[in-house]
């Protein structure tokens, strides 16, 4: 019996989806005048509703894919989302989460107004305040922090989840001038992204539409949906154009529809990949005509690679060697290598060793992803149709602002500042590492609070703004994240829900749900169909919520003068200016709304003419140029105005109109519209249009005026670096032995970085399923109706040994001593040495009436393990003991 | 007059349950019920991780031409609507649950918010405007093709002419209208078809369905 079937058998929620969304069905009399009047009324009412509704194009805000939908608004409420066929990236589909977007808007526990904390952090006690009160609270704290930290802007950090609004939030961060920004990068796809980027310069995407052979290593695309990858892949399996081989530690829905499933021992994907490269090189599978030409044209470092795998360290990575580590038979390794190699040669690179998005699994992830990138390149599958496309998007501007001042007192980001020079992890300077950031801040802030001396370059990070991110529920080491927030003076959470992180906020600012706002347009460089998408507000914001744009603009207006005054004060150089600035001088008092200095007022207050002169000089254009400190200038244009202007400027008036009307633009779309395929009112395919399921794929090809190979970025010369000399020789610390290690130019298996469960332990792996985007919508009634508990997957034989049955409770204790309790789902679909939990459940926010405490919180049980190469999470380096409760 | 049906490319199904949520949105289906108007049937087989398999059978009401749920209903609440859609008039339903017993597909359940038995309606009221059900429209991998069996040019008839198919519990004799398209991959076909499933071709199947539908049409109501 499947775990999922059981999940249907509960009734924790009563009420209909429609009613919950505020739409009641035709109310009928118990004594109808004629038979079937009730049925007739319901049908007529539905038809009328559909005819009279207002339809607005939007794109989804439930995950990072941003698929195109048409929102149906009936009397002010969104009642249905249907896929937008012109938004070709998403192949005219909406997943369970996409459809459940309605429940995000009408969530009973949605944040309704600004709140200020009154209880202890984490306790969940808040009072409702006005927006003005909330802004004023934030202003006071920001001023206090930045004044005490002498204008070190990095004392206030920023964290954001991915989404179309991220530029609006990042603009505020740039305006404040902090170097501390952390997003989901290092809990998500950092290893795969950085490895690919270093080897061939960009990330790209999988061209499944043309792939002939696909090797998926743990990327569960049936449940972790990526558009258009998922949509394209599962229409080609079962001998319909591509062979899909799927390797994983458990049997997932992807395994169910793959052509072949190969179980693997967790933590050993690197060994498999190295053996596949070894077999390729030692059998000369890359010396075929197509590949030889490809490699000589595009790849650097082939000689080194060949030497490494024939006579060097890599020569020992044989299929037999890998077989012992991975538990995959050597013959299978050889066979899939040969199959891949053959398809790649025959179809000129139309094979794909698929790169996962979330790739934060093990300590050796970076090496694994490097090997994978090399493997794809070695078989000529990079920047080729059917392989990895290094696609490009359509030109579009980003909502950003370039005229902010540079703050000289802002210190370097804290997670990088304390690393010894030349030593890894190689942290992305724009996004940092959540765990290293968190651990450093917790450590420094604790010392600082005790009055201890801080290490050189260290400083307390005393405030943090979090937008649409839920680090307490997503970053491994939950308790440390909670403690970190507890050491801060100001935590501001901007979200739609009182989630676990919001429980630690001092101020909560309620954002609108994506259906209620217009976002800055976005260029999707997707595969063969680059397009510009736009989200237009489909309903009015509910309660006292405001779109992020308004929040950022109003907050900027509120704080900008005081923040400018702080910089003014701490950059004042008495020696250079010849006069001391009085201690109580506050420039904010003399700034007009246009950020000019009110000279009259200044002169009235300050009699010392020399000082007045110096103030005007220091604030003047040649020095600080105080007018650039007007943060709200960045928000001059509303997203609506921005979208219109950008489109008109780049693509003309007609294009701007199409984007407004249909939520998407690509060159030639006007012809698709003129062809009469789209219903002008409903904005979906007209009802009598034949062959819609095929048309999805043909529409763009038929009408787009871009050249067909636009998606293949022209590359000059050898853009692929098989051997990475630029990182070779760097030092890092082995996270298990603590010893210093050296990065090599080619990927290396380190036994000392691979651990196995011991003393009755099992390895815990964490992953996705189709119903929740990590911890983003813990209280969504439509999704909880699909799944309201993340049962711990445990091998059925192990369950028997432990004496636990389905739904029995167990306690898991990890090596760092953290414990959780959860109910088990015994199954033969997982290895005996491994257990699995799904992300997104087990929230501890007491303000949730539906999603509270419904399973295991991944952040609580995943150990705080960090990839030593790039600072990403190594979530699956978690070993637990299981005890029956 | 149309005779609506759905063909299912079930080998595309990834059990993502987008159809279930789209259905709930469009039709206001009760949450928290044991059953839904639409579901994915799951069959698990194999003994070890190396040979385990899951088969997915996306399903819903079959809108049988000779629907036993309609025959058995004592008040006439269960009825055939235009297009051969099997529906329940909620006002007329007394929740005797006879239909739930009679249905071979377990497609019916009690909706406590409606105080009546509920089931899939092929999105009656929506299809008139969109031409497709909510479940077909939303599907990521386009499992479902909704259409009119009497329209030779419809996508569904074209598909049925092209491909072999089977129906569930054919021997019940209810003439169900969910047509499962047989995969061409022999191994996958073997794994998912199981014992005793007969494959059909439309030309051979059509006369029987057409005649039965014609005979039933006088019973079809407006809604």
C-alpha cells in the first residue's frame, strides 16, 4: 500500500475548495419546483460565471519556475487558474502547487496587517500595528544599529527567496548598502551551478525535446517539477524517442516512469561518474568522429584529462572500483556509459547526463558535479541540441538602480571576511553561504554580547530583513538559526504567512499574494523558447497587505534621511574639512524631500559660518553627493510603469500591449494571436482548436521570428575547461578528518570524505515531492489536502527488525545530538541503510491552524554539514539512530 | 448531440495530482474527504528495491453509457445529462448510497458540504466555454484528451483510431468511457496491463458504443 493512498484517508479539513475560496455554489431549495432544477442551476451558474469573469495573465508564485497562468476573477475573487498557452515555457500546464495558488490568497492564517512582537522570540505573540508604526519601529532600530556600528552598513543583513520581486528587495539592500545578502543558493543548487559555470561558463538547460538518451542521477523530475524539463521528459519515455535511465537511493515517481531504474548507495554518485569517465577514456568512446571534432574545437584540457584517467589518479577509477563503492554492477556501469556514448555520437550530442537543481547532498558534491560536467562535455553534449543548451534570453531590463552611493564604512560580508585568504570554501560573493553566515553571526554576536574581543575583521550583524525566505525551516541546524536571530536587535520579516521564521521577527510586514500584484517583467531564457513574461495583478490586495514595491518604497522614504545623516557623520573628516562636526549635529533635520540641504534652516541653527560651509562642501556633489542618498529614488517607477516603458522601448508599443493583454511576449507572438487560436476573452486555446496537446509545441516554432538556432549561443574557440587549473592548489579543510586538503585540477574521489552509517545508524536523505516547494506554503489547504504529513520512509525489513509498522512513531537522533520524532512509512522502495524525509512539513509556528507540527522538520534533523569546496549544505551527510517510541 | 469521453495516455502520468487540485478549484469539491472526484490509482509490485515498480492509473468517473448508478438510484437524482454525462442532482439525493455500492469504479463519495453524493461531472458548465475539463487542461504531461465520441474530427476519436486501448472492468458491461491508451513499449505494456485485459480498436468498439448511446439518449436530461 502506498503512503499516498493512506494520505487520502483522513478528514482534517471540512469545507469545499470553492467555499473556502469564497464562492458558494447555487443555493438551492430542498423542495425544488421541478426535478433537475438544482443540477441545471449549477451548470448555468458555472457557464455565466465563466462568461462574465475577468481574466488576467499572471505567472505563478508558488515556486521558482514561474509558469504562465490566466487568473479567473469572479466578483473580486480568484476562483480558477488555467494555463496560458502562449506562455510556451510552461507548456500549457499547471501543477498541483500552481493550482493551489488560490489557497495562498485565501489562507485563513494569512498575515493581515503589520505586527510588532510582544512576546519572546519564537513565542508567536504579536500586536497589530499600523504601517506607520511598523516603519517607525524599523527606522529607530536601524538608526540605532548603524549609528552604534559607525555606519558599517553590513551590520544589517538581508535574505531573500527567489521570485520575480527579488530585484525590488535587492534594490533596498543596495540602497542600505549592506554586503550581507544570503539567499537559497547554498541550500539549493550551488554545487551543480558553480561546477558547471567553472567548466563551461554558464548553466544552461536540458534540451529534453531533442534528447535521445537521458541519465538522471537522483534528480526526481516527476516530483520536483521543473518546467519545461518535466513536461518534455515524460512524454518521451517508454521508447518514444528517448531512453531515460534513473539512478537513485529510492524508487520515486521518476523511477516509476523511467525506462530503467538503478539503485545506488547514497554518497557515491561521484564514484559512478568517475568510472563512467574512466571507461569512456580507456575505451576511446570519445574518439569517435563527431566527438573528436567537437572536443578539438571547443575543449581545453583533454590531454590532461586523458593522462589523469589512463596513468594518473583517475586510472584507478575503473567500473570494478566504482562497483564496490556504489553497489552498481560494473557491467551496468559499462553498459550505460556505452549507451550514452553511442547516442551522443549518433545524434551529435543529443544525450544528457542531467544536472539536478537542488544538489546540496554530500561533502563531495562539487567534485561529483564537476565530473558530471566533464562527462557531458566529453561526449560532445554541451551547447548542442538535445544536450545541455547554453541558451540565451530576450533582451529585457531588470528593475534595478545604479546611482546609489558607495558606503566606505560598509565592511565585507561576514562569511567571507573571516576566511583565511586563498582558502576554500569558494563562497559566491553575491549570495554567500547560509550556514557559514549563520554560524559566524551566531558566534560573533554571542561574543559581542558578552563584551568579548572580536577577531580581526569581525563585526556584529545586528539586524536582518528576510523577504519570502524561511531559513528556520530550510537551513540545516534549526536551533542555531533560531539562536542567531535571538542575538539580533532587529529582525524584519516580509511574507504572506506567519511562518517559522516570522516567529523570530520583531516586525512582520504583510506582503500581497502574487495574484494581487504586478511584478517587474522577467526575461525567461528558456531553451528553444526565450520569452518575456509578466505578472499582472489579478485581484485587489486583501486586508491591510501591501505589495513589496510599496513596502520598499515607503520604508526607503522613512529611513533615507536618517541613514544619509549617519554616513555624513561617520565620513566627516575634521582634518580635511578643518572643522569638527558637533556631536549632536543631525543632517537629517536639514534635508528637504528632494535631498537638498535647506541652507536657510542650517544657517539659522548654526552660527559658525565655517562649519556651515564645510557641511555644504561635504554634502556637495564633489564629495558625498548627498542627493544620491535618496533611496526612494530607486522606486520612482511602479512595476506597471516599468514594464510598459521597457517593452515600448525595446520592442515597441504593440509588444507592450500584447504583454499587458496576454502576459507574455516573444517575437512573432502577434501572428500566433492573429491566427485565431486564442480565445480573446478566456485567453486560452479556443474550444474548437484541434490538437491542442501538440499545438503547445508547435505554436512557438511556427510563429516565432527568431532564427531556430537562437537558443544555441555562438561560442568562439575553446570555451570548455575540462581541467580547472584556476582552482587547483587551493586549500580546504576535510570536514571529517579536519586535515588540510588540496583542490586538484580534475575531480578526485576522497575516501576520507565518504562516511557510512555505523553502530545501527542509517543515513538520512532529504528530498522533494510534488506538493510543496520546500517550506514555502506550509498552511495551504489545497496542498495539505494532498499530503498532510511527511512520513519517514524506512526500508520494510528494517522496520520489521525495529518492530515498527506504518504510522508508528520513532525518534531520530543525529550525530550532533538533535532529536525529532516522526511516524514511519515502511517500504521496499528504499535501501536498508537509508531513510528519507520530504521537505516542507513539520512547521512549529503556532499561528498555523492547519500546518502546525505535521511531521518532521528537515532543518531540525539535518546536520549542520557544509561542503568544504563551496560552502553549500551537505544535507544528506546526516546519520541518525532510530528508536521506537 | 455529443457523447463525451476521455482518452488517457496513462504512460505519461507522474502522479503529480495537479488534476485533483484543478478539479477542486473548478468544481468546489469537498476537502478532507476520503475520496475525490479524480484520483491516480497506484499499483505496487516487485519484491526488492531493484525490481520494485509502481504503476499509475489516472482515473475518475467513467460516465458509463449503461451506468448502474443511475439504474439503482431510487429518487432519480443520479441521471444522464446532455452529452451522456452522469450527474447527481444534489437536491434530489437522499444519500442512500445505493449508487456508491453499484459503481464498479468507486467513483462516488458523500460530500458533507452538499449533503449529497458527489462525483466527476466532466466539468459540465466549463466544457461549454473551454471545450476541455479542468483536469485535461492542467495536466503537465497531457495525459487526458477530452472530447466527443460522435465527432469524427475530434482529437479523441482521432487518437482512438490511431491507438489500441482498454477500459477498466470491461466485463461489468457498463460501457465505460475512460479509454486507456495502450503503450507501444512492449515491456511497459506487460507491466501495466496485467492479466485479463483486452485491447481494442475503435472501429471494432464503435458500433457497440454508438448503438448503446443512441438507445440511452431519450433519458439524457438538459443538465
